[in-house]
């Protein structure tokens, strides 16, 4: 792996296509035989409304239901309108803690749960600091970028404009 790590913050409003952007980058990396690790958070939609999301381990593509709107399931921890499965959060933190070198590291996403409540995918911070990778894509909403800056990691920003796609 290269000595220099590049961190790209993928940001944009809800539904802008941040996860779709990451999924596309993962596909391109794999087509070029690059090693990809991290987490992707694909959504589940019903009538164009996001009702749930998964945690997908990019090492082996295993997917688990991570969160659901409170009105659709009772998985565990309540966070605003969402119910989160603490077992899945623990599982994500476990695989993010593995120190396996990779070309592309994806963290989809870090938000108020991590920055304000100090819960969620906390292993992602150590992973970004200590993992051996060439490039990291980190999905962060615009309102959380300032909190990420406090970690002192250099990064660039890619802003995703809202598209007509569901992601």
C-alpha cells in the first residue's frame, strides 16, 4: 500500500446519492482488482421512502439489517425516527477494527450518532487513523464535517448534488 493516505469526504443532502457514489467507486475498484474494505449502507425503500438500511461488509459483501424506521421494526436502540440493531453496530465495529491493508476503504456513513452521541460506528475513527489504505471514502453529512475536522486528519470534499435516483 502507498505511504500517503487520501481521505475523501463524500457529502450531500439526504437522498443525494452518496451511497450510490460509493457503490460505483467500489465496483470500479473491484474491476481493477483492487482490495476494498469497509462498510456500505444501502437503503431499503417503500413507495420511494427510505424505510430501512443495511450494513454491508465490503470484505465479503455480507449484509445485515442495521436500522429501520420505528414504525416498521423494533430492532433495539432508538435514534430519532430510526431503530438501530446494536448487534449489527457491534458487528460493524468488529470488522472495522480488523487491520487488513486495502486499496480502498469505505465508511458509509458517520453522522450525529457518532459525533454527538459517541455511539455507532466508532471503530471507523481508529480505522481511518491506523488502517493501511491508499484511499478512503467517508460519507458525512454537511453538518458533521466540522466535527470530523477536529480529528486532525487531512481530507478533501466531494459534494454530491441531489439526483433523481434513490440511494
